[in-house]
């Protein structure tokens, strides 16, 4: 891989800002989400991949023109097989995904039809802020898939531009500069390919996939007349079409801001992954491909894209891990703008454990007494007795246990969420309490290492736990 580790000194240099920062950071709610498109292709690739490869050329799908130096940022080695193995990945691959949302005011020559309007419409461009950013690792050796969400407000050094929010790297230097910035943030991880996808195709893709069944965690209402952005959703389990899914994923006007939005993105991604293959989707292949073709920019070839999608479709859902760059919210008046401040030590642990980066530090399981354990009542019954669970955890050596606010979604099965990506510690905790399903996600309590989202199966465990505590 062509991007090398950058020293901590280089990574924290140039602590400067420019007046353009404020202009960039004030345009909220502008994003796009790649996994919708990837899920759509993945659902059909197993049955249609071979036919598509025959009918499409092997030239890249790229719409942007990268200079030789920009192209050299990405690893040019093959990632898929040849001949009859064209749709198989041959090695672990890291794909940088950027969700673009560009207003007419963001481009130098906006389309004529956008002029004279009393609002700022979205335009089909890839030159704006990358307000959704994922580094996805496809690993055929370990047979898993890892999605690392990078908050748009992450404070980083952008080469030649000083300290800024990471979503502005695309504005200053496109996918190549963004890849360099991501690599520097993540201990020198290599980036093999990139995908930029714009907001205009998301609604069509969701509709082409037949919508998504998801639990809306709370009432959401927001209005921005300047962008014609109107969000009005009610709490509860719903089947969302493309427009309403966009509303759910664009909402960020609560106490957790963009981090809460990332959590909702992960909920929707999980819901899409859990949905069974809909035979009707096979008849929609042309529409899905047209939307993808018109709304993505990538240096992947068609064969490589099919290999990635096919691998995703074959990956067991229990082997799909959703992570987030560890960090914290900046304090009030700490900087000139609000940021997500990355935690260097935890990033090193995450990259060593999940992206196979070498490290001089030994990554060990944390002692139970040092773990922050959040309990979130997801039974749907406000009178649930959680004290026996707290006592069981205390007896097992977990000293930092607290009750946290839940999403509100009633769960049939308890979820033990490895909030910081520590799967092994979550498995040990699961063994200690004797029930629940371990998930590596960032959908739990933000301040926890592990969140126990207590489901309705807790009532079946209550009697046995009370008996064991008497012994």
C-alpha cells in the first residue's frame, strides 16, 4: 500500500484555521450514505454478477480525472481475480467511501436551472464537503467486513491547509487529499480505492430496494427552507421509503449532533443487512445500475465493484462489524468551532485489532474493573427490575456499571454492544451474565466501553439470576 505511517509530530502540526472554516462548518445536514448503494448491488450480485461482467466493460467508473500523483496515492495492485474468478477478492482491501452533498452555491458554475430559485438546490457534483465518510475493510482471509465511521467534524491536519474538520479535505484536494488525511488520522493505514457518491441518487436507490424496515428512535422534526430540507418523522417501527430514510439519516439536531446521526446510520445499515433477499429486486437491476452509474465517482473497475459487492452479499451478518473513530466532543470555547477530538491511543488499538496495522503496544483484554458498562432498558417496560443484573455484574468484577438512556426500541433479544470495538471483552461479559447477543457497533451509550441493551429475554433470565445470587 502506498500511504505510509506519519509521525505524531506531523499529524499534530499546523494548528491553524482559515476564515473559510466557518463557511464550511455552517452548512449542516449535507451528506450521503454509501452503504445503500452497495447493499443494492450486493443483493443482486450473487445471481447477476456474471452476466453483468460480460455486458459491461472493465474500464473504471471514474467521473473525475486524477493526476498521476493523485492516482499514486491509492494502491494500484489488483484486488480481484481474473478469468472465471473475476468476482472474487484476492486480498484484504480498504475502500474509502465519501458521501457528497453539494449545494448550487458550492460550485463555480452551477446549472442554469438552479439560478433564480429562492432556495439552494442540490446539484450533481462531487466537489463539496464529504459529510459521510467510511473506511470499509473487506477481508477475505478473515471472512469479515468492517465499517469504520469517521465523524465529519473530526479535527485533523489537512496537508497544506492546517487544522480543519476532515469533511473539508475533499473541497481542498478531492479524493487523493482526503485519502492522505484519513491515512494520517488512522496510523498510516493504506487506502486501496475510493468511492464518492452524491445525494441525488440515494432516494431512488432506497426505493429501488423496496424501502427499509427500521425503528425510528424518537420524534424528529426540522425545517431548513434555504435547502428545502423538511424532516418530520414519528417514533416507532416503520417501513421507510427513500425520502423518509433520507430524513432519518440527515437529522442531526439533538444533543449528540453528527455522532447521533452516525448511530442512526448504523441502525439503518444493520436493518438493510438483516432484510432477506427480495425476489422483486432482481427485476429492478437496470434501475439500480443506472442510479449507481449516474451518481458515483470511483477508481474501481466494474469487476472490482462486483467483487466487493459479491463478497458483501456472502459475508455472514455476524461477521460484519461497525466501528467509529474513538474520540470525544470538544469542550465549549476549546476551539473556534465544535469538533470531534480523536483519541490517539484508542485509534492505535482499533487499527491494530481491526485493520491489522503493526503496533509497538500490546493490545490486551481490559480488566472487568476498568470497563465502563452502560445498561440500557430496551424491554419496553418501565418497571423492569435491573438490580439483579447489576448485582451479577458486580459479583463478576465489573465495578463501573451505570444505567443509561436507551434508544427506546423494544428488543426481543438483549444486545451486548462493543461500543469501542472490543469484541473479546464483550464476549467475556456475555459469558458472565449468560445471555444476550454480542454486536460490534457504535449504537450504545457513547460514554461506555460496553452497552447492555436489555431485551425481553431478560425476564426469562431473571429467576435464574436471582437464584444464583442467593448461593
